[in-house]
C-alpha cells in the first residue's frame, strides 16, 4: 500500500496503533483491534514454528516483514534526528534495506535539482572524466563540491575561462569561499593535465 499524498510506502506501527507513511509521516488511520491482536499473537510467540501454528505461515511472514521495516524506519529517524539539514529517502531504504545513496543534505538535494534544471550534467560528466584521468583523489569531497569542481574544470577546458562565480554559487549551492577554493584546485588539476600531456608528447 502507498501514501495517497506522496506515494511513499505505508507501515503499520502496532505500538501506536497507526498506519503511517514512511516518507512524509502522514497518519492514514488507526489499526483495528483485530489487526493489533493478530500481530501480538505472532509477536509473542517463542519461535517461528509456534507462530506458524497459531496464525499461519503467511501472517508470520507479514509480521517479520513489518518488524524489519519498522526497524529500518526507526534507524532512519534516529540518523536524521536533530539534523534538519539532512533528507532521507524512506521508500528507497525500505525497498532495498540499505542506506547507501539514501541520505543527502538538503543543500545537495537543491544542487541536484538546479543541475537538472540547467542541463549541466553533460559538462559535469566530462569534468569528472578529466579529473579521474589526472588524479581521482581530487574527487574525494562532498557530492555538490565534486560536481561543482567537475563543472569548473570542464568549462575552463572548453572556453579557457572559469564559469561566473554567481552561476556556480547558485547552481551548486556553494559559498563564495568554496567557489574560490575550487577554482584553485581546478588550476592544479589543469596544470597537472598539461604536464601529463607534455610528458606523453616527449615519449612519442
């Protein structure tokens, strides 16, 4: 079942007796006495075989899946508690059972939306390839800084100029200081690229 508002997966919170959206947190209704009672029968069983005898195999599997999803949901809430700058994709976590690429900062989410809206992905991909060919260690930074650096390098190679500070700061949601620092790093990368090309030429 999915949320009628955001499309997120619904979970059954038996402790509160509510059906809740795992994404937006909207309460969709209260669990019936029968549903809660059936869950408790399964939950209180000492082993799986006993649970299967009391409520049937299907009900036991549903209960185990519910408890697994509830555990993931509570872990998500714990991770972002007191961190309003973070966003988590609850639906992806519940479907995959993993936290990889599911937690992002709000700043990074805004940057990704801006990149999509401005159509910068092709330039960023080119920049990432350039940087990886010189020294992949330069890409060991936050997601939006990595993409900003790739874009700055690609624009510099293609036009001979750095992108405007206003443009980079807005699209990648970075500070003026970060922009200047990334330009300095881009200069090092391009210098290394020139040296690498010159050495390759000398070997020919």
